[in-house]
């Protein structure tokens, strides 16, 4: 991770594709509270962060890279794939790419940026300008890599909006009872008052622990509950 919160293959500044892909990789661990101590390769500094902290920094970096039309520039070229990777990253965190204010620029969302590249044949072009790093792509023609990435981006959005597992979670879908457990707990955490009682927090934490360990990553707002637990002196003894 770079000092600006993002990632890149090289250099000092974040790249949208690499940052979004790193968020996707870290997303299953976003709700966990474990802190990791390590030395940042770029700064040589020793840091201690939770995954939640690192991903929030990356989201801010990604937001700052977004252009006024909702898209991104990567390696000097404005392109559809960067918007795709950002949208998938948000979906992996349970965030709808059309509703998060950090990723709406001049009224344009990530999906607006994606659909701007749609060609008359139903496919998507890579960029509207010739990209020397991608010589097989043409500014006025559908491109196989671009169309593939748009396709799985739309699948990721579809899965999010239909209460399904995230794009890269290939396990069978939840039974209705477990899905309701997760959704109910998430809603109750979002509805917490400003100064909840210790008994309220203890009850929510008990509901959290009733969810199987392998499914707790879908309680995306657990950090809110964890902070309330700390404030009300409820011990976090969850696996």
C-alpha cells in the first residue's frame, strides 16, 4: 500500500485498477478486527492497521482518482476496465456503486461511466482514444477484454442487489434463515441510537456470534458494532 492509500505496480501514486483489485482481495477480511503490523515497502515505515483501516484508506484514494464523468484514467488512458474494477470492489464490500456519495461525481456514477463505452453491437470498447499499451483495441469497436470485464461487473451488481454472495464467493447461496439473520443484524446495527445501552450492544453481539464464523464477513458494518462495544465495555471474544 502506498502513502496515498492506494496501490500500483510501480511508482509513488495509486492506480485505480490496482487499488480496486486490492480492495477486492481484502474484502472478505474487511469486517475482521485483527490488526496487522508490517513494514510498508514504499515508505520503509512500520505500521499497524486493520484490514478495515487499510481498505477505507484505499476507498478514499479511489474516490479521489475518479474523474468528473464518473470514470477513471489508468496509465494515461481513460478506459472502461478501471471503472469496472472500482464497481466490483464496491460490490465486494456490499456497497451499491450507484448510491455511495464518494463515487458520484457531477451526478455521474461508476455505472454511468461503464455504459458510456457501450457500442451499437452490444459490446464495449476499451477506450475512446487509441491506447498504445493495448494495440488490439480500437476506439470505435467492441473489445473482448473490455466486454468481459463489463459483463462480470454487471453480474457483481446483480448479485449485490439480489442479496446473493459476492462475485468471487463461489459457495452455494445462503438458506433463507441465514440470509435473514445477516440482513436483520446489519439493519439493527445501522439503526443504533447515538448512545446505545450496554444491554443493546450485548444483544447485537450475541446475534453476531450466532452467525457462523465463515459467514460473518457479510456483516459489512461490524466496525460500527465493534466501536459501540468498546464504548460500552462489551468484550469482543468472537472468533
